């Protein structure tokens, strides 16, 4: 019996190691896809789809800042970029750098990955490391 338990432990040990190693990693593919969906909708002038990619807090902030419905406000932003060039993801948050364009910050929500800040560019020697077109 002891041998069977040892064999089971030895079999499960590598699986446990893989599971623990993956705890700090996030789904960078899902994060990249969320950023790309926003920018594709923006390019296609599809305000409704663009708003769906934003977190609730970001939508609310955008409407408050621009004093117009989200579907119109999101199309008034100055966003540049297309495909994800680099994604840094950790657990439920990620930063996506787009080819020839902006950085986008996304977070994993119960509804999937959503954009929390877009149109972001680094600001050297400032208190905030990025200045964004929209953020919550």
C-alpha cells in the first residue's frame, strides 16, 4: 500500500509543480485580443463594439469626461496602433504595446478581458509613467 501511495505522489508531483508555476502567469493572448478588439472597432468607427471592450469604470469615466454617450465619446479619442507587438501579463492585469502605436492596459473581469486604459504613451520624468486618452 505504501508503494502505491508513493507512486501516486510521484505521478502527481510534476502536475502540482506545473499548476503552481502557472499561478503568476496570465492569459496574455486574451489580454492582447481585448486591446486589438478595441482598436479594430475604433478603426471601423464602431462605437458600440468599442465601448463593449472597456471596463465599466472606464466607460463611466469616458462618458463623464466627454459629456456624451460612450458610443460617440470613444470615437472622439486619438488612438493609434493595430496588432499587439508585446504583452506583459500578470494574474488579472496586463499591458499591451501595439505595433506603431499606443500602450493599452487591460484587466480580467467576470466578462473576460476588458480595457481599463487606452491611448497610453510613456511620459518621461513625470509622476505618472503613462498619459492615456482614456482611463478609469
